C-alpha cells in the first residue's frame, strides 16, 4: 500500500469564509450562510441559520458545494477548535460560509469522504488543536491548516477507507443509540420510583390529595403546608460597596454556583461553597445563618433544584430555605421538592428567559406527610432504588466513553494507514 506524503494544501483548496460586518446585514443579494455555531463534530446543526448580503462575485467564491468539509476556525475551548462536518446541500439555493469556518474542498484525485474523515481525525487526535493559537479564544488560520502534513493513498484505497469508516462508525453509532435510549429509560424509571415513594403509590386505599402535583394520597396520610412543619427563611447578599463586610469571610454561602452540585439529583448535601461571607456581613444585611440540615431550594436562574445544608450556612437571595420541625424529616422534604420540580417550574415559575419562583407562592407550598418514621423509611427506599439505577447509568456512561475512544482510534488508524481496512472488516 503506497501513500504519498503531501500537505493539506496539495489535497484540498483551503479557504476562510467571508467576514461578517454591518454593511452586509442588508442588500439585494441576501443568502443564508453557515457559521461556527452550525458545525458540531461530524454534524451540521441547521436549526438557526442567518443571512448576509453576498454579491454575485462573492457568491462564486464563498458558495458551498455538496461535499465541502467545514472546519470551525475558532473556539473558547482548545478542545473544541477544529470540529468539522460535511455540507451535503441540505438547504436549497445558494448557501455561503462565514470566516468562523474554514472550507476544505477536495482537489482532483482526492475522495471527499476520505478528506472528511481525515478532518474528523485531525480534530479528535488533537492535530488541529496543536496548531491553534490564542489565549481566551483559540484560532486556526487557513495558512497553518494548509501546511499540515497529509498522507494520501491511491484513490481506490481512499474509497475503501471511506467505505470502511462509513460502515464501522455507523455500527458504533447504532450501539451508542441503544445505550442512549436505555439511559433515558433508566432516568425515567428513577424519577417515577421517587415520585411513587413520596406519594405512597403502593397504598391501595387512597383519597383525593388536594395537591396540584399528585391526584391521590394514602387515606392515612395528610397533606400540609410546608410552613406548618418547617420554618421558612431566605438569604441575602451583603453589600459589596462596603469592603469591610467582605473581610474574614468564614461562613459558607450558598449561591446559584452550587446548583451544579445537585443538578443531577444524586447529591443530597452541600458541604462546600465557592464563596463565603463574614459575621459582619450577616450582621449588616438580611442574610441569615441557617443550621445544618436546613433544606434549600433555588428559586431563580436555575430554579427548582434543592439540597440540604451539610453545616451551618447562609444563602443568597436566590434561595428559599426550610428548617424542619420534629414532624418533618428534612431528607423527605428534599425528595418531595425534587419529585414536584416539574410542577414548581410549570405552575409557579414566572419569566421567559430566567425562571423565578416567588416567595408568596412558596409560602403556600403543600406536601404529603406520613409519620416521621415512615418518612425515614421512604428516604431509605429512594436511596436504595437510586443507587441501583445510578450504577447502571454509570456503566452505560463508561461504555459510551469506551465506544467514543474506539471510534476515534479507528478513524485515526484508518486515515493514517495504521490499519489495513481490507483485513479489518468484521
């Protein structure tokens, strides 16, 4: 098997797209164009297409042809620069591209599919990242891309490699698709089990719940306002215009930055915070020091996510808090809040861009409440069920990671000649 060593310039026409500028925002030759946001790794996202004015002469230069490979020219992440996808004429009419993309157009003797797979390899193996420059935004230049080494087999071998990768990656993608569906089903089962447990779903003798988020409850249970069995509170941000209030900060302070810890509903307790406030800040603001075990609910920005304080803490004004009395297990309240999240967001959250749940609505919040001992049993059953399902989800995630590594290794080995595709099938 003979391969010719050349540069990408010898294998493809490499061109940077046309710059976006105010003078192109309107005109007689408005056409759609693709930009970096439309190009993912191997996939075009055409859900948001913009238009610019391209003169007929510019269209002859920047118009896309089916088979063109589009590479993202810049990214805020070094690991994201150089993602590529193939344009296959998905949109009718003339479509151009912006200078956030670099177009690779195969030269005669170069199979376009082979070129596309090479670009996927250059992205996944870090070749593109190795020639990117910049600090906050990493850029590829067309000239650096042109100079990259390119190993070119004979045309027949290019087609065999492309056929092989088309077939093998499709097979791997089908496996991943099955795993994605299985993972989704497990997550649905997890949520359903949690909901059934906090609402007494196993009880046959049931009555109307009087709650918005569940139709019926066990006849022996009752529903109450949370404020009747827990002390409600909130938080505040000490004024930053008083720098002396932000000295000797020792009190853990929960802000929306902590939501990431509990977004997947696996972690129950928050013990560490990114920021702290001072005793002086608490004394001179509406911030409160809440005791360990207090339940917190994010009511703005990432609204609806909840946790329990692992030590005495304060919160920003973005949270509501409940310090439970003797009739309410804080962990049971936590799982009730998580079970009713869709109701909180759908019925109570206001706003289009940033959802907010207002305090008066939370003051009227009601939950089912069995005996305190049964609350503890329910929490234990939820943890046991979640542990089993989370283990299965983790196994799937590990398998998907291994398949992604296998996929990338296969692509790189095939387009660099390390793998003889005539013997690798099957």
